[in-house]
C-alpha cells in the first residue's frame, strides 16, 4: 500500500498540476462594418472634427452646465434602474466567487457520535450489545480534481458573466445620463415655447383690442375683429398646452433622477444653457469596440465559449477526493487519548458510459449558444455603426438648418412689421397681418426646436460613441456621484 505521507501529499500535488482546458481558443471577431464612417454631403461638416474621443471625456467635462451637472449627479445616486443594474452586478460577482471557490478544496471540521444496539442475531457474540462510537476531525469532502478543466471553464464563464453585468451597468449609466440631459434641455425648450406663447398672447390681446375698436368706429370690418379674436384664442390655447408640457417635463425629470430636484438647478431658458463639448468620431474599429453595450456582448460571447469547455469536459472522467484526519474512540472520554488517531482517504472516479445522449445534446446546446451570442455581438456592432452614422449625418446638417431657420425668422419678423404698418395705414386688410403673425410664430417655434435638436444631437453623439461610462472624475468636478467602478480584466480578479 501507499504510505500515509504519500497519500496526504497527493491532493496538494494534484492541486498544483495544470489542467487541460477543453474550451475553444477565443479570437475577437472582425467587426462586420466598414472601416470608415459614411461620406457624402451630410457628413462634410463633421469630417475631421477636432477634439478628443468621447470615451476619453468624463461626463462632468462634457456637460458643462453647473445645474445640469448637479441634476446628473443626483440621478446617478438615486435612479432606481441604475441601482438595480448595480445590484445585478453585485449578484454576478458573488456568483463568480462561488464558482471560483470550487477550484480549491473545502476543509470542514466535524464531530459526531453514534450509539446503537445490535441484536444477538447480528452481534457476532451471541448476545445483544450496545455499541458507542465518537469521533472528531477535519477533512476535505468531495473535492473534484479538475484534470479536464470543467470547473475552471465554469469559473471563467461566471467571470465573463460578471464582467458582462458590469458593462450592462455602465451602459445603463450612459443611457441615464443621456436621457436626463435630453429631458433637461426639453424642459428648457418648452419653457422658451411657453414664454413665446405668453408674449404672443399679450401681443394678440393688444391687437384684438385695437382691431375691435377700429371696428366699433367703422374703420375696420367685423371679419377682421373675428380674425383677431381667433389669434387670441389660439395663443391662449398654446399657453395652456405649454404650461402642461413644462409640468410633465418636470415630472419626467423627477422620475429619472429618483428624487426631488431643487428649483434653482432647473434651466430658465434654452439660451441660458451653455453648449456642450465637441467630440471627435474617430475610427469605427477604435470607437465601437469601446462602447459598453458592445463590450457586454463580447463578454457574453466569451462566457458562452467557456461553457463549451465545461460541456466537452463532461465526456471525461471526474475524480473527487474525500479525506479526513482526527480522533476516534468507543467513549467520549476516550477522544484525544494515545492510540485514538484515525484517518480516512477516499478517492472516487466517475466514468460516464451511457446517458441516452444527454451530454452530447448539452454540447450542441453550448455550441448553439456560442453562435447565438456571436450573432448578437455582430448585430450590436452593426446597430452601433448605424447609430453613429445617423448622429454624424444629423450633426453635419444641423448647423446649416439652424442658420436657415434663424434667417427665416428674421425675414418673417420684417414681414410682420410691414404687414402691421400697411394695415394701420389702411392699405391692406387684417388678413395679411394674421398670416404674417402665424408664419412668424411657427418660425420662432421651429427655431427653438432646432436649437434643442442641436443639443440633443451632441448628447446622442456622445452617447453612441461610448462616452459617459468612464467614472474618472476631473479635479474641477466636486461632489461627483459614487458609482460602482468599471471592471477591467487587466486589473486582476474582481473577487480578490
């Protein structure tokens, strides 16, 4: 027989031996998108746009408005969806710790006692006897020696799932920042529209009084009086509509933030909000692979790849060790006495022979899952490419659209002034004034919408280029939100 010292050193020797991994060698798939962004008239304004990459700009540097920074900081600390994503990350991290622990033996202390009566027919002495046995010891219970990498593959799968959950949390933060900022600017734009509607109502009421007085003295027709009244009621309806919209914007902002937002943090008007920082699109191969949703898809692909290793290893024998050392006696008082030392060593090998094809089917499932996650990873890149291309196309045309809208508004202001002057002089009827006023009002509303769209496009471009999840905080950003740090495999084991 093998000497006791050899048996006692065997588990340590086996634990230090390397295991064979059955998982396929992982290679990052080539992105199924062009190597450059689209070109054409829509993209001329953004070709060679200077500035740092979006992923290199912390959100505190991109959103320069102090009030918006405070609102975003409050949202990162209180938004319930982001909190759920962080808790899911903690759950995945704990599950990874469980899987990693299976690589090492579990040492347990035990104490047990048995007392039983054996009848005369089985006692061997011809008389009934009472047998008592007590034992105390420590040992290892059913520790699997991972020769074929099954346990290690499961551990790697759990690690990649944890990293995927971390990237899901980062992606949730990016979406939250963009959504809060968009609602913040929508509130500013709607307050501008409300102010415009209120000013228009005041002007239309004054015009109606003038036209109605002219009608009373016979200088104007009754039709002109009714037309002026229509303008008053239209403006009054717009005031009510934008008052409601502003309240709904505030409600939406409170829901996203997850807490009441101080009034002094809210924007008064769109013109009072500082512009956002410009970002450079970079190359698709550099930009898209840094987005957290794409990193999450790749982690899920790696997890599925590791699961194939576990499914393959199931075809090979499993070797488990159970061992313990301690003291044993026929009486409790006899424990720890000389000669009571006891040990046990129980290796076990299980060789699968026939399981009606369950293991082979499980391997097919693992391979199919890997192919599914590969397709999802490639689709995530394609969707990201389309989102960036759309944002760049919008960015390339918005400046020209904004300039045209400003020129249109100025031209209609002049038209409205001349129409009023001609009506006052009795040259034209009030219909010309009414048409000019309606056109000017629509142009002013359109100008507000284009200015909001420009800010929204900058936010969208920052988001789709992967900005907003980097938690590195600039020195000038005080009191930034405490968030879960992003996982980086290069920094070591997340469970350590």
